[in-house]
């Protein structure tokens, strides 16, 4: 789907903003005949115009794409229909994090980061510091230090992440790679076309997943940049994937092809293992990846953050913007030095972005395969990174709120919606995620059809029972959008499935559906219990619909009536 962008977005309000793609009507379907310059045809949900005499179908030389048309599902793929994923990353290096505050109940997946093949840490010298050598990675094995670090997060008595996650019935993965694992990059570059080696690497990952009793692996191919400490002098960025002038597509990097083949091999060796991957959002490094990976992974997480802040020439503005930003709203923001947004990046990955100097519309991945990102940190544009580092000072969201208690409600007035967080006082200029924008990202994936949200990373947040926690905001908004009711049929009486209950802001609402009659409800009682069966409250009702005012503590609660119908409600 390498086309120019020809669509518009409809917004309307029903107590919230809802967005959806609306495409123009399709031209007449393509026919197998000769087309002359200026004639139009549509094929597979795309409109095309012939630039000259043609007897071959679009796309291809001589055809110009006019963009998606008709049903958005034809161009973007169907919306994701399953339960939306809330995926939190848990790093191994945050030694001060209190794991008693780890709350898996607000997640669907947690990913411990990172297993590495050959980490290059500051001040650490390895046996071979030459990336260009033929044996930079001498054997296919994980770095022993990283294995110990991941294992300690999973099972140590002070962390116990695996058991806590199992108790909450969420999935646990390990991320392989990351921002300094040049060994992983080297292996994928060297062996991308070597099935024996790819199988060996895949088996290593499968064995780790099985031996650790976890659920899957997240393939994090990130460190495309140069690093002179290991004699990697080439930055693998700026690759062309076609362009707005009709230039050639140079294809993916070999290492990215290796990731596709690795994911495929893992699924062949163990079909039940979850395999995910992450990608840079924009074209500079994003163009490196292979879109065929979508065929073999369960989801693709997009880094829809670091749009600003991580390099010296960056504009001063939001680094995790959701919607497109007006040009010239921020210092250093220009057409040639833009501030991208989640909205634009999603268009790039499904292939309907405006063609640019290094791509002609983007990739061709269905929207239901994608997860967008929420950063639990900000950048302070008043302070450069220390020790000559590139970019500006990073700050955890929790630290920002500790300094500025008004931070959760301090919004950037330059952007529509005013949910890009900004503190500009005391000589600091910090942009960061807010609870409001986190909720808006949940709305985005429901309205636009992506699979879920990835969060980097959990230890940067406030405790999840804090009203201003980003994780809590995401979880609560998911509950609001998806509904919190879950019925359980535990008896065979005729009233099964007729009781419905919801809870919001101290009010318990109940109603009966189907054939339940008012007389049958005489002397009815409804009781509410906590998750281990202790009664919290009960009330009498003789009607088929009503409400009861009672503030419930946070958590999952069991509701029963006189017919022994049982449902669950969640309060937060």
C-alpha cells in the first residue's frame, strides 16, 4: 500500500471524541485491458490513475496511487476484535523499585527487559570489542549477566514477578535485544539467511521460555546506530523505502529479515509461544524493518514516543504526541525538523502516510497487528544530557509529579485537546505523558482499531492506586471502553444470564433482562462479596431495575441474587 494520503478523519462527540477513517468512493474496478493516460481504476481498495499507455495492472510503473478508497477494512485491514492489550515493560536495572507496588491486575502482559547476547555497558570491556570482526559473537548464547538479572526479576523472593503475574492471570514475556545489544544485531546481520543458525538462535529462545515457565519472547532490534567503542562506525538510518519522487525501494536491512525468519522459526518450533516485536515509529530507523514480520508475530509494538528530546537538534515539544501538531507551534519545529505524532506513525505503518523523502507511503501492515506506545517519562529541554550525551535530560513521570504536584493536570496550551503535559517554570521546560493523554490513547486504539498499548516502563510510574498513575488511567479507560461486566453461569435455573450489574462512582446499578418478571423478583436480595467470599454489603429489591448507593473498595467483586445468579463487577 504505497500511496499518497487521500482520506479524512471524522470527529464527533458523544461525551468523548471518536475518530474513524472515511475514504472516498472507489473508481471503477480494474479490468484486464489497455488504459491510456488519465484513466482511472481501483484495485484492492486503492484508487489509481494511469500516467500513460498501460496494459499491466496496478500498482507498478505508470500507475499513480490516489490513495485508499471505499471500506477502510480493504486498505487498513479489519479493526482488532479481541481484548485490548495493556503491555508493560519491566526493566532489570531499576534496583530502587519497590516490587510490592507491582500491580499485574492492571495489565494483560508484562515483558521483562532485557536478555542480551553481548551487552556493551559503559566502562565494561569484553573479549572482542570489534563489531567488524568475524567472531564478534563467538557463540550463540545469552550474556550470563543478563540471564541472572532477568531470572532475579522473575523469581527472586524480593521481586517474585512471575508468581504475582500468574496469580493475576497475565502473560509474562522476556525481551531480547534492546538499545545496547549489538550482539543480537550482529547475529541477525550475519546469519539472516542461514537457516541452521537461525534455528539455533530460535531454539535458544524457546528453551529459555520453557525452562523459565514464561509465555513468550519480545524481539527488540533497536541498536541500528553507530558506536565507536566497538568499531561500529555506520549508523544504519535513513534507508530509502521509495520516496515521493518515485524512487526505488531498497528493501529492509538484512538484520530485519533475520528477525522475520527468527520469529517464523520460533513459531515452527513452539506454536504456543507468544512472539512479539517492537519497531521505531518514523522512517529514519523504521525503514530498516521487514513488513513480512507481521505474518509471524502476535503484535508489533511501535515506539510512538521519543519524537523529540533524544538528539541535540530536536524541536522543543511533546515527545509522545497523539494527534498531528500544527506546524511552527514549537521552538525548532519546521517542515524539515518536524514533531511527529502517534496518528502519523500509525498511518506510516499501515501504508497511507504522505510520501516523504525516504518513503512513498509507508509499510503494508494491517492495523490490527499494531500496538501504540505510552511513555512513562518526559524530557526537560532546559538541560542537556550529562557528559556530552546527545539530546536532553530524561525524567521519570513519578519524579516530575514529585517536583510539581500539579503536573498531572498541567497541559500544553499549544496543542488541540491540551493533553500534552508541559511544565515550564523554575527554569525547566518538561514535556511528558499525562493521565488525560494516556486515556486518549486508549480511546485511539478502540476508535482506530489497533491491538493495544505498550508502556515504557512500569517503574517510572506512580503507584497504580494513585489517582494520577498513568497505568491506572490506561486500565480504567479500558474498563470504561470495554465494559466491566463479566457473567458466570454457575446454575441451570431459568434466570441465568438475566442479572446485569455495573458500578461507577459509588453507585451500584442493577437490571434484569430477558423474561424476568416483576412478581418473580419479590423478596429478592442482592449481595456483594469480595474476591475471597467475604460479604461487603447487601440490599433488598423488588424491581427489575434500580440503583444502590454504596462506595466499594478498588478491586473485583462478586454479586449474587436470590436465584444464585453470579456476576463480577470491577470497581476503581
